[in-house]
C-alpha cells in the first residue's frame, strides 16, 4: 500500500510512504493541521518506488483528519494521533469507510 498525506488547504503532499502487506506504519513530525489521506493498493512496486505496476484499488479516507497537539493538566504535550486500520483486500473495510478515487487524483502534485 502506498499512502499519501495531503495538506487540506493546498492539496500538496506532505508525506508519502509504503506499507508492506501485514505490516504497520506510523508517521511522526507532522505539524498541527488538517490533512486528507489517500492510498493505493497494488502488486509489483515500480522501480520509482512511488507507484505500483498493477494498481487495483485507489481510495481516500472520508473527510479531513485533524491533527493537534495538546497540553495535559501537568503541562506535558500530547499529540492526538488518529489510528486507521486498512486492509489490502478492498472488500475488508477496517475501521474506516474509504471512498474510491481515480489514479489521476492520487497522482496529482
């Protein structure tokens, strides 16, 4: 799976990463803000390591994901990190209800 995180206001990709089947990934260091999450499932990672030779599902998470750091009562900073469970089988939904998008939308700059 290739995942793209886009700034909501500009649509620019702020992070992109590959997640191997049956693996987990985490992303740290994103500033507070509003983001849109897209992903593509496929087989045979291309030589550029940015696409699949045979993509079979392209989707986005619904709505905007808000990332925010907050201070608790003791003054410690805590990042409110969302957790998304996605499966490499399009028929399995995990804990989100993704929406299909085009490869053109996924590959936009």
